[in-house]
C-alpha cells in the first residue's frame, strides 16, 4: 500500500506506505551504502539514488477516497544522498571540497525534481545518529519531493509572507541584521553566512545557518557562497562533535521556497536548521506530549547560554 490520507482535524496529508517497514535497521555484518553492499558494486565519490523503501514514488498507484475520507496518490520521490565512500566519516570530518560537491548535488537534484510539474516542495535533510532514528551509520542524507506543501513548511511560508506584507522586508534578512549587531547568539560567521542559536530555539543546542544575501533556494547560491556554506556546515558539525567529545546526533533540514511557484521568492529566505536532541552529554530532550500534540516546545536550555558554549568550542578548518 502507498497512498496519502487527508486529516480532517488538522488539514494535512498523512503518507501511508508499507514499504518503509521493510528498511534495514543498523545491520551489523554489512553496510548497504558501502562498495559491495546492496546499492553499489564498484567505487563512487558521492551519489544520489532512489530509496528502496519509499513513502512516495513518481508512478504511485491511483487510489479512491472512502466516503468523508479523502485519499490521493503519493506521487512524489524519495532519494538517498550518500555523502562519501568513507563509512567512518561524517560531515564534521569531510574535507571542505567534498561538502562543496554535496551542496552542488543538492542543487542539481532540486532542479531536476522541479521538472516534474506536480512536485510542490523539495525537502533535503539528514538524520544523524540512532537517537533520531537513523538506521544506517554511513554518512548520508535524504531528499523528499512532495506533491503538496507539508504543514510546517506552510506555516513558515505564511509567517514570512505576513511579515513581508506588514514590513516590506524579508524577516530573515532582518534577523541576520539584528543578530550581527547583537553578536551573543552567533557561533560562527564568514563573508556569506552566519550560524547562530536562534532567539526562538526549540531544541537545547539548535543552530540555524542563514545566508547574508537574500536567496530563496540553494540553487541561487554563487560558487563562493557554496564554498562559504560548506565551511559553515563543517564548523557547526565539528563544534557539535567536540562539545561533549562524542558523535553528536542531530536532524539537519534545508528550508527553501516551493518549486514551480515563484510567489514566495521575495519573502522566503533559504536557511538550514540543525535540531539536535542532546540537552547534556548523557541526556536526551525527547519530544513528548506537549511538543508532539501542540507544537508548543519547551526548551530547557537558555539559547544565549547554548550559543556561548558552542561559540567557545574551538575548531580548525
């Protein structure tokens, strides 16, 4: 079974897929992403391929609604993006040029998937660590091309459009200007990007990376901006790993304007969010009833204190 079901209570799509139940979970004797595994016979550098256990497919079957319950095809795309051939690596350990190549691949996949006119949103993400549900330790991320705008993305789009309508400016551009002046929440800055613990952080060591120039998608970045973004990604992930001297679990998410729709390009500002689940070396900040049921997060860590801790972690790139 593969289909979408409409939630009458919240106005959002839920994807139902029996394929995802079959995916391998931390196999001990082999890695399907290493050469010789299930996916690759020979060597590679970095690669993107169709997920074997998808929740969406371009040729998803037609479905019929049931009475008051609306169904729709899950006609999207799920891809796996393998960062490197090195099984023991991570973004924090990858050389800058490898991260640059990854950014170019993200942009290429965004453009390619946008050719499908029914695709509404391309969501690029990484789950690192078993604490956030990663089922394979090999450095990789994923890419979902949705035939609809997911609910949280919709909320972001509406909030940013409202701010622009009321102020005549981009909200993230104003945030960047404000944080550069304030300084205390910034953990890293270069010519093109700032990385900071946001004023409104939901997770104890949440970090956002914002471009200083207004761009709505990763495709719009120049070559030098891609280089600066690769440095920012490496610095942030290195700081995470060095903070507690352990591989730091996180969810990394790229937020971009919708595809095949230019109406939000003036208001939506491309950015990257890191949502790490650690609240201390040996403690996890779980999403419990309040966060899951209401989206009302309770952050046990003062954002300015988290920023100071991360800023004080010295790294060499």
